[in-house]
């Protein structure tokens, strides 16, 4: 008996978790990946596990955008034999290179620190080597068969007709439509990537979809509604002004991509309207954020028209200081009052923000403003969940600074926006939830059923979903 093959999707990440996006689409005549992201937070250990498929058999990689949880395992694909083409918006290639070089550098530094400590105990052989190095990333980008894609310009790859549409999430982000025909039946499978928050002060809103036989949709905030952007901006400005006028300093752990640029735009507005106190200095203490901001400058035609109204660039103003090196970063510690410090990492699981916490989070005059998602298992999540003490560099430090959580700046759509986007499909058959924590997905699944009278399936890792 001959068993006829069927097209299928198989998720090897971002299944019942937010990070690690990696989705295999097998249409029999083509075998492609959508994203190759790194696991973060409590799921980091999965980065060292087998991928779950043979990269040598993958024809191409399609990237939705350049965030680490969507591109961070690209070097592992090459390590295990991937030789296919890589498709992405050109801005995504620019951002992905910065992201991967930064990830490699952090891994190397972490390895060296752990190795030295283990060496003193004679246990250096137990230290796990980095997933990849800076040299690995540089070599990969030289050999990578890059295909630069523009929005709304369908193209053919093998038996696939592929269309990238603006997802409004970060610069260059897209949701991707795959059209193919098997056994005389035409099918369209759509991968949402990360759906953008339409209340965004930098990017235009995501495009409307048309139809889908199967939609794989992110569900990061499927359980909640964001505050409005305007409300969040007012709250952000108030927190900054009150802290600075009371003689304190502000620490903002932030993601280098999109969030940092959003905040710079607001702080520039404050500087121009003179609501930012004269004595204040804003420090962008993130080499990565500075590099990404340069990419936003390069692709400023993709930004909102409102962002292009300034004579100078929307992310630059007199009170801003771009911190170039570690020595400059250390000098910020000498400032007693009036510092607004924007530093990575966004979830506080590494980077320069930890040094600023060590020097300032114990002081009740200071404030920490969280403006992004904090995954389970990260230091940022501990703090917003009310930790009285945090452990930084083997030292327990009391948390006395005022903690703000302002979620209206999220680059992700909230529950209402996800539903509104789905309701715009002229035809929507099957819905699959990916890229979300399981408890949030359960809520979102119920809401989809109640409001759209449509069943949604929560995807399991490694599950074959026949299309």
C-alpha cells in the first residue's frame, strides 16, 4: 500500500513559549523554514538540543524580521549543513547581522568568564562552549545566499508563490503568504511573524491580509489589552519628570530594536517642548542600539511620515549622549542626579543595565521603567513580580527604586488588535497559535471561539500539522 505524502507544518520553537521561532513548511516539492530563532529565558537550554530536522534537506529560509528569537539559531543551521537561500527584507538583513554579532559576542564573553572560574577548580572541561562565535557569524554572512525581498511584490521559489507584507512590528518586519498547489488544490498558508502594535510612534500600521487556508499567528499578548500609546506616553513622561525633579535618576532596560528608537523619539519631543529638565542628560548606553538606530536612519523612508518631519533625525537631540565604550559607561556612575539611562538588555538577563542596577537600584530616589515584555525566568520578570532582592554579579542587592511597568509601547499587537487583524481576512479556515506562553494561548483560544466562532489549535513542539 502506497501512502501519499501530504504537505505539513512542524514547529521547532515558539510552541507554547514566546521565543525560539522556527517553523518547517514541507509542501512535498519544497521544504522551507520560516525563521530560525533563539530560545530565551527559562528555555535557553533548548538552544543546545538537536534542531529536530536535517538542515541539509531545507531548501530555503524565510525571515519575518531580525529579532534574536527569530534569527538567533541561523548559525546552527549552517553548522549542520544548510546551504539554501535566505529571503528577507533588506532592512532585516541589516538588523539580523547586528543582532547575531552581538549574541555571539555575549556568548564568547560568558564562556570566557565561566571558563576562568572553572579553571581554578580544575573543572574547565565541564564548561559548555558558545553556540557560535563572532567569526562564525562573519563567515556565514559572507557565504549566505541572500535574496532581498520587497513588500507586496510576489515572487516564485520552487512550487511556492511568496508574498511579504508589512507587519508593522519592527523595521523590515513582515507576515508571509505562501501559495502552492498540491493534488490540484490551491492552498495559502500564512505565517504572521510578530504582529505589530498599530499604536506606534515610528512605523506605519501593519497591512491588511486577504485570505488564508491556514494561519499560524503569534499570541504573545493574546490574553490582554495594552494601554493606549498616548496614555503610556503621558505616564512615561510623568515618571521621567517626577524622578528627575526629585533628584533621582531613571534606568530603562530596553530592547535595542524599535523600543530604543521609540523612546528616543519621545525624549526628543520632551527636549523640544522643554518638559525634560534642563539639567537632564539622556544616555543611550547600548552599542547595539546605536548601530540599530543607524539602520533606522538608513531606512527612514519606511518610518511614519510624522517621524520624518524633523529637520534633523527623529532620534537625535542636544541632551542625548551616545555611550561609545565601557569606560564612558562607567563614568555615568559618577552622576548623582539627572541621568536617564537607556541600556540593554531589555529583559535584564545581561548587558550594561545590570551594572546600572548594581549602582542605583537600591536608592529610593531612583526609578526603573520597564517598557517591554519580560519573559518568565528573566531578571526583569523577577523585578516586576515584586522581588525585594536581586542577585547581580554574585551580590544580593535590595530593590528600593520605584518600579514602573508601562506596556503601551509594546511592538506586539494586543488581544483586540490580533482579533481585528484576523477579522479582516476575507476567508480564514484554520487558525494555529504559536509564539506565546501556554496560559496566554488558552485565553486567546477561548476569545477567538467566543468572538469569531472559530476554533484555534495551540501548536505543540514537533507536532506535524497536515495542510
